[in-house]
């Protein structure tokens, strides 16, 4: 079974002088060659890993023709092949997952390693990698997102992240969930499982830090750089992350081991005199002492280097966060970048499955999608930010529903009339007094059916407009103004309770009375705390499930979503992420701006409604932004 992996643009590495000051100021360590702390082992192995399983020590070694597992001098298992890179990931106290690249065929091989069992080495996968020649491999286990993945690092500017396991379930075969642009001469990788940091060595030039989470931002930071700006001297052939999150970097020739803090400060550097050159590195832990095993590509020797673990820096795994999977996604935006922002749902009056999803396009207008995610209408009316829908107004003498959106071209309300078939018509604009229009939501009074639009400005001003029909077209008039201290965007109004909830992006959530005749005073009901709710506070929606009413919030700063009771004391009920759906090939969501919830049926698969969110980073494959749909029953299951 072959693994077909495609990749597009190779990464280009630029070393910026402004980013080097930390490297220059903090890297004053001098080389050492301490014969009392460095021990040469006479082992014929190009790779040498010392592994502890079930309190027993095992050695994994490769040479030109095989991989073997030993306990002291006793052979436990053997696998024929020429293996260029080897990585291991513990699964339990007495078993592990072993990965290796077979050089001659450029194949990824995965084994279940159980040294004490009758079958100590069981082959799980053998897949030819077609996307790139693999220079290194490294595992990443995300305890918070319950995913196990493997990075395949190529030397020509690309890397792939393969998903192996999700929520304790093994995939039938690994799938590519992320493609990375990395430096052209990348030589080594390692991952800090606690912080989710991916370290990549760029030959003899630099060491970079990326984010290992597949839905994380693509940016990187400089950790170390070559002389004269930093302390790198030779080509870095291997990296290892220690349990205290410090990093080891192995230079090839002359063989030298750098002990770095996670910020890149050189804590020590050791010249490895027993090896003319070095190619591979592994680390084992015995209490507070770490042993670094450095092996030569020629298999001539292994040099053992002890380090003392900084126990003050040890981190615990993050607790698992609830995960739900999307089952439908919309077509991607035709342009790349920050394009799609906010969704709304129009319910078909007779056939639930013929309902439609509206989404703002911040560069072009409004897109309309079916419940299968197919785009059926595009209205090129300018740069729209937020959109909402209400029902039952007269437009040009006939009954229509209404959608309103905030237009950033001219700080107006862009109105749309929706006919019984679901077709949207440009219904004109309403001018506002705002200077930097942003978020928007609608409110319909249940007594007299009057429709209002709340629209806010980045200054914190919120204006309320009543929509009236003059017999033909719609008009709007300002009826009230509100204010929050700093920039708001997301908002949602409850027609039944006549309440307005507004997200102040960096601070929290406010509650106001929604009726036009009410006062302008609000109360801050939920605060950004940087852990549970992380700024920016973006999309807001309300969900009525039985006798319970929930406020659903996009916690953009940590790519999660929070459900609160929509009544005092506004207690948190659930925090979750939207993760990869490997069966349907839909990626998870991240950097969400707007969201919408409906608990009315939207047809098969969404009988209890849906959570619809904007996905800021649309992957699998990399494309323009889109919307992801999660059946509301999935959220209810998590609540139970």
C-alpha cells in the first residue's frame, strides 16, 4: 500500500538580523570534552536507542542491513532493511510504536514493539512515501487533542504531518492532515509534546521552532543560528527534546552536542572526541539523569553523554479536551487569505433539507450554500463582515425573509430579501453613523414582529436600527445607541427573552436588553480569563435545547468553543474543539471568526440542528477558508 502525498510550495529560509539579538547575547558557553562524563561504547550501529519498557532496558540498533532489538546481548527481534531514520513513541508502560524509514525504497514502516511478548515486533504499516525523500521523522502526541501524529521531514522545503491515532482509535492507514513549508535544507526534527513545539534544524544555518498542532498557525520563531550571530558551527544532524523541554542539537563534523534551553540559550556544548563524525541521537532517562546516545553514520561507535534533568522545568500533560467532528464542509472560498467570516442559516419553510447557509466574504460579498456545502449563489455587493437572518417581512408587495450584513465598503447595512425558494435579492442599503463598521446581529420582537439590526463599530459603539417597509423597499432608522469599552464584534439577540449578548473581543461578553425602548446600560457577564475563554472573543450564538438555553462562543485564541448557560450566573457547561474527521477527509477548525447554531432540523444528518463555524485554516488539502458543520446532537452527547 503506497502513501501518495502531494506538496506545493517549498519553504524559503531567511535569517533576519533583528531576530538574532537573543542568540548573540545568551550563547557564551564554551566547548568541553570531559572524559569523566563522556563514555565511548563499542557498538556497531548507525542508530542506537536505549529504551525502558516495563522497567527493563532494551537497545534498538540499525546497521547497513537490519534493525534489531536487544536486551543486553540477547537478540529479541530483527527486521531486515537499510534504515536511515528511527523514532519511537511510548504507548503504555510495556509497549511502544516504532517508526523507521527504509532508505532504498523510501518507505515508512511502523511496528508495534512489545519486547516481552511472544511477538515482540509486529509490522503495522509499510507505505512508500512519494511526496519527498525523507530526511527525518518525529512523533507528536497531543494529550489535549487526543491525536498521535508523525512528521515526515523532507530536505527540499517540505514536511507532512500524518495522523496515526485519534481519540484512542487507530486509523486504517495514516492520512496527511497538514503540509508544512520548511527550510530547503532541513535535516532534523524533534517535538516537545508538552508545549506542542516542533523543532526543525536547517543544516548548518539555524534551528527553528514551529507549532506541532495541525490546526495551529504556520508561523515560526528562531531558536539558534550559526556563527557569528549564534553558536552553531556544523551541520545539525539530529535533535532531541528533553523531559524538561530543553533541547539537544547534534552537529555532524566535528561531532559536537549542544544543550539548549527552549529559548535557544546554550547551556553547555560537548565535543565528542570518540567519534570523527556524528549522525544520530537518542535520549533515555534514569530518575533525574539523562543519557544522550550519539552514534556515527558509519556505525563505528556510540558515545554516551550524561545530563542532569532540571526537575523544576518538568511539565505535566494537558488534560484531554472534548472533541467533536464535522460531517459536512462548504466549498472553499475562491481566494486565499482571511476571506470568510460569519455564517447564518435560512430555514426553508417546508423542506428542512432545502435550507441554506449564508456566509460573508470580506473581499467580495455574500455566498450561499446548500446543506451539502455546495455554493449556489454569490452576491458581489462588496466587503461584508457579519450576517444574520429573520423572517416574515413584506418586500415589493410580497412576503420575504430578510438577511442583513455589515458592509465595510461604506459603513452601511446591506439588506437582502429572501424569497420562498431561497433565492436572495439585493434589497438595498441603510446608512449608519459608524466610521469603522464591524459586527452585526438581528432581533425580532415576538409581540409586534418588528425587525431590528444591531451593528457595532470597532470603537465600541453599538447602534440599533429598526427595519421598516414603505410599501416597496426596506428602510432603516436609528432607534438606540449602546457602548462597550473596547472593540466588539460578535453578537446575538434572543427574540423570546429580548436580550442582546455582545462579545468585547479582548475582555468578555456583555448583556443588554434588546427592546428599543429599554435603557442603554449593560452588564459584563463573562470574562476573558486566558485559559478557558481566550481572546479574541469572536462568534456568538444561542441554542435552545429543551428547557435549557446555551450561549455558544468562539474562543479564538486557543481554537476552541465554550458553552455557557444563557442565564445568570452564566456557568460554563462545556469546552470543546472541532477535530479532524479522518473518514470523511475533513480537517478540524481553527482561528474561528463567526459561528451559528440552529436546533431546528436541517434534514438528514442534522435532524437536531447544527453548529456551523468559520474555519480560519482550511486544510486537507490547503485551500481557501470555508465553513464546517457539526450535528448539534454531537454537542448534546458531550453535554450528557
